[in-house]
């Protein structure tokens, strides 16, 4: 498929980012913090290798990229990768989300507004309504959408042919996807938490672009306390830059990073106040567990989805929490980190 020249256009029902010149780095972030090409994307090396093969093969065939499903915790780069895939293919990307597509007519408006080979990115696709989801099946498989025309006894269904396009979908809750929808994606890829060294690279790049360079030690300190998530890294660099500039500093070194992170309530293990509240709740009020997620949510007055999607993955990944058939249990590491004993569980510490 030949790459398209840069154009500016508006699309109905969703945000449109047009392709840029292939020699330039495409970015949708006003500060230029998002990488624009796969070569600039930090981390997820195996995933990047596979995606580069899929893109190159599609370009050689002169075909649209196969539909792609990206899943993983929030902030790992699913939206960024969707934009990168469009940039690598040299096509426009049309962005929307599952809750924003309220009915079939809105979906039809998005699909009929696509150009040849364009990318339609649907974030949080697991939140599509069943009616909209069923209409998406024919678009993905047969390149058409069926719409009712007329009313009453004269009503009939007409088929509208669609240009070749690529659906890139993102979800944080793979289990909530229906099997028929999940099976219609030829490419299904998972994004995992990043290593501290990878996040240090992200921190150094972000700090440089924000005009407040970071030393290697300062960037690594931020990376270690970023919850394995690039979005958190970028947010922390912005806030630490504020502290550095107010202190009339010129760079983010390790002491400056430590002062800023401590002021933000982020300890040396990367836990924030909400993380510590969750662990204290399990340790102090439920004897270390096991305890059901609903009981934790009710005790903390915190939505269950927030617990499961935002906090629990990091606590599980770092070994502060475990899931058992009977519920969640705090680990010895959690008790030791917080300096707490566990009632009723001798030997846990």
C-alpha cells in the first residue's frame, strides 16, 4: 500500500489524526512526549518486533494491516501504539472509544468516513453495546455495514460497502470481551509492565524535552518509582520539574528526584498513599487476608473497578499482594514494607 501524503481533515464522530511525511516523527502530543515510530518506542521489544513484521508485510502486499487488539493495564502505550501503526502504514487514524459509540448510526458514520487503508482506533472496546458490537462484525469480516432504511412496512436493510480499513482496539479488561468479538482480531497482543531501566530511558527523554535534563541516577530513581508505567513516568517528570524549577535548579539529579517523589507521597518501593491504604486495610482490618475484593472496596469507599484496574496489577506484580481462591492476601513483603504485624498469622513476618 502506497503511503498517503499529509492531509488535514475532520471526521464525524471521532478525532482524526492525518498521516505525516514518512521521514518525520509523527506525534499527537503537544509537548512531543509520545514516540511517533516503532523505532522510538521504548520497551515491549518482542511486541515491537512482531508489529514491525506485520506492518512491513502489509506494505509489501499493498494491503491494509489486519485488525489489531491491544490489551493490558492502563498507561502502557496502547493508544500510542495505535497511532504509531497508522504512521508506519502512512494512513490517517480516527479515534473514538467504546462508550462514545452509542448506537449503530454513530458506528456507521465512523466507518463510512474512513479513507482507504485508514485506522479506526476504539479505546475501551469492551464497553461497546451489544447492538453496536454485532454491527461491527460484518464491517470487520466482510467490509460492509447493514443499515435500516425507511419505516414501518416499507423498512428494509441496505448494505453499504466500506473501504479496506484496520480496526485497532484497546482494552484493559480482556475478560469482558465477548468471544465472537475477540476471535475476529487476527492480531492480539498484550502490553506488560516496563522494567525500571526502560522507564528511566522514558524519564530521561521526557525531562530533556521539557527543558529540565535528568542525570542517569535521577532518571533511574524516577523509573524505579513509576509503577512500571510510562504514563506515570511522564507525569512524575512534569511534577518533579516543578519542584526543581521552584528550587531554582537546572537538572533532575537523584536527590532532586527523591525530594520531589517524597513530596508527592511516593515511597522508595513506588507505592503511593492509596497503595499503602489498601495494604494497611488488608493487614490491619482483615488480619492479612484472605479477603474478598468487594469487602476491601467497601471498607475503603473505593470503586471495585478502580481497585482491580489501577492498583491491584502493580501490587500483584511487585509481590505485595497475592490472589487466592478465597480472596486477596497481603504478603510478608507488604507487612515488612509498612512495618506492620499481621494479627492471627504468626510467622508471616
